[in-house]
C-alpha cells in the first residue's frame, strides 16, 4: 500500500463550519497513518442518512483503516453510529478540535488547505431554541473566538496564499455576545479589513438578519472587499410558521433589510435557508414561502424538506405528509432555479472578477459560478466575460 493511501483522510459532511473544522482536524492528524475521520452532520434525517452512507463507503474504500466519527451526528445519533460495525470509535463534537481527544501532539499551526477560500470558524454553538433544530444538542452554547484569535488564524491562511476568507459558525451573528463588552460582528469584520489591507475578499456565511448590527450593515452596503453576497438564515416566509419555529424575525424584517441593503448596493446577491413542509404548514403558508423567494430575489437557495429531529418541539407538532413536503420542496427549488437562470443571464457580456478554483470553475464576488479557461491557476483572480450560461454555470 502506498504512503499516500496510508495518510489520514478527513471526510466532511454538512455546513461550512464543518469544512473549517475539518481543516484543523487534518492539520492535527498530519503524519497519522491508516486513519479515516468522518466529520458528520445531523441537521436533517437526510444528513444522518448521508453520514451513514459515507461511513460505509469509507470502510469499503479503506478496509484496514481505523475509522473514527465526529461532528454533530456523533453526539445526536451516538447510539446508532456506535452500533455500526464499520465504526471504530466516536469523538465528541465539542472535543474534536482538542488534540488530546485524538491522542496526538498539540499543534498550533495550520496547513495549506488546497482550497482558494479559507473557512474560519469564528463562533461555535447556539444559545437559541428554534423548535425544529437539533444542532444545539450537538454543538452546545455559543462560544466566540476573540478578535486576536481570529486575526491570527486569518494571518495563517494569508501566509498560505488564500485570496478569500469566509467567516463561518453555527450562529455567526451571535459572535461576541460572550466576550467582554459584547462586541458586535461588524467590529470583527472591520478589524480583519484594517489588519489585512492585502486581503482581496471577505465573505460571510449564513447570517441571522435580525442581528446584523449597524457597522456590519454599512460594511455590506459600502465596503468593496466584503463580497456582495448575503445568505440569510430565513427559514420561512410566513409569520405564523416563523413564530412556531421560534425565530426572532418576521417576514417584514427580512424584506426591509434586503430593500435597505439593495438601495445602497444594487448588485447584492441574496441567498437563504428555507424549510419546506414545517409542521402545521398549509397551502397558504407554503404560498408565502414561495412568494418570499421572488420578493427577495433569492438566487442562492438552500431548501430543506422538514424532517423531525430527536427531542425537538417541532417533532411533537402536527406533521405534514411526506409526499406533500417533497412536492413543496420541489416547488421552492423550482422557483429558486428560475430566478437563478434569469440572474445568470444578466451576467452574460459583463466582465467579472473570478476567483479560480481547482476544479476548472470559479466564483464571482456575488457567488456566481463561472467556467474558468484552461491555464488559469487555482487561487488566481482573473477577469472573465461570460458569453452564455447552462445548468447554473456561466460559460
């Protein structure tokens, strides 16, 4: 068996936070032989199914390797995963960044990720109690890195040549609530921009719109190095469902936020998480969910068919039939796809600054995916003028 085959492998499922954490796990496990780690997700029952599938596939591909599972499913679905014959052990989600949990020496440095965008987990855990969400069970309460800790991590990735930094977390806009003086997220973003004038791009992962502070709003509205791409943890377009979800915003809050931002920055591209078929959702509520996609012009849509999660209040509410959930999710995805095609068409003939990835594509500032000509090195920002688009890709 080759030395490459014996190297530690980290398989990542789920969110951008998991991507960021997987890079740190990979750094800790440099030099470890014949080890596979599955960094799991449990946000939906489908995510758990995919985790189990990934475990089985990893065992088939690496039959002699030690296979360890961490991530949210390792806590929330602990009994089920530990019973799988393919699994050799579980690492608690809250301990996965502690070298002692892996029985390896503590390391203070990062390794180059091989990606052009570096994901930095500035916050972890969640203090909220959305009725559908199981993640606090796997992540614990909200915890923030200090500004200096974040700047140190950004510096490490800048040294590796990353031209784009993505700030991520479970509930990113709660960053700073547990720090002295409760600094707002905008203060962290401003500190990064001030400390690293050579940073080309700073992108934010999913945000809770109701917690976007005035400074962060101003940076989104006017700072060219903050990418014009806002992804909201929206979840639904009907107020009663939002209340039953125990969200802290109403439809009008999201509509007003986006209108004010677009008034300042018309090229702002909108993304959002939306749940289809939440318990008690009727046809009129689903119609409201559909209509907010068009009202906000959501073109980066993450559509989740509702699935009951263990020990959550929503699991005890009157459920929508699964075939109806599936149909409603398809309608939401169809609406996003329609708007996305129209949005991409408006990019044709317009020069775009594209950050090239390793797979022959790249991303514009507003997160349009673009085919990159041969010969453009990954990590390079190059100007491309698309001539057409097909299947979500500018050509």
